[in-house]
C-alpha cells in the first residue's frame, strides 16, 4: 500500500538492474523509495527505465552502479540532507560504494565520478539476498518497450519541482516580511539588536545597505 512521504520516518532505497530482460530494448533498471512505518515497509514511489544501447555495454557491476545513480537522481527530493539506506542484492557494489571502505584507486573513471556524486549524500549501503529482494527484482524483469514517454514525464516532473523550489526569492521574502506585523515592528525601528532591546528576539535572515529582512523567533511563532 503506497503512502505519503513523512520526513520523520526512516527511508530506504531499494534497486535492481537486470541483464536478462528479453524485451527488444534489452536490460532495465528499477528502484523503490520506501519508508518504514511501524516496522512495515510502504512504498512512496517507484521508478523504472530501460538501458540505452551504450549502457547495455557496461559491465554488470557498472549497471548496478548506474541503477544507484538513477535512483538518487529520481528520488533526490526524498533523500538529500537526510540519512537513508540503500539496499542491493549485489555484494560487489558494497566494496565500490560503501562510504566506510577505502576508495578503489583502480576503478574506472565512471565509478570514480559516481563515488564523487555519492559523497553529497548521507547513506549506508546494505546487502540483501535476491530471494528477499524480489519486490524490486521482479519489476526490473518486466517486459517493457521504449520509454520515451516516461523520459518526457520525468523531465516535466523535474522542471515542475525546480519551478516550485525557485519561487521563494528575495522579493517574496521582502514582501512577506512587510505583511507580518511582528517582523514589521522590528523593520520599522531600523535598528539592530544591540541598539533596540525589543529586537533581541528577532534573528536577521538577510540585509542590504538600507534595509534588513528578519525571521521570527520560535517564541513568536509559538505565541501566534
């Protein structure tokens, strides 16, 4: 049963990359974003994509690594700036991407590049036998055709997310600060905390030469 994302719940990312898919495109990769609710795993989202002609030439280890990178890009909004667990049924991946291990100097440039990307995330990677990994492995073996429409849908979703993230800017903060009666009290005084005792409860969010934007303290938020 799918569920809504909850930032207070534990997150797991499970993936698989299959090299034996018999559809005409070839191999595919599949991943789940899961969160733990009362020790029950419930999916937040699922993503699956076929490999390109170039990616089909990768070694099995690189295809597994590609599935991890695809997973991170698809579920970046869920995984970034929080601790999560990556579950794989390939033990070789542990030696390549486990942050607790020493970096393998003789790895390919592609693996080096992926390791640098993984450094931006707080994760641990865990092995799980294929028999217990069937929820992801089975979907990665589904017979599917070209996914051009899927690519377009993912692109539109990413663009929408980017637009939403960039809607809050300096002008919006300035306008909302003027609308807030508590923050406006501090702005109207045109002094900082060391000159006005009443301004001690306000923290500076940003300022220019002529004006400042303040954020409300937790005490004021609780009071209102």
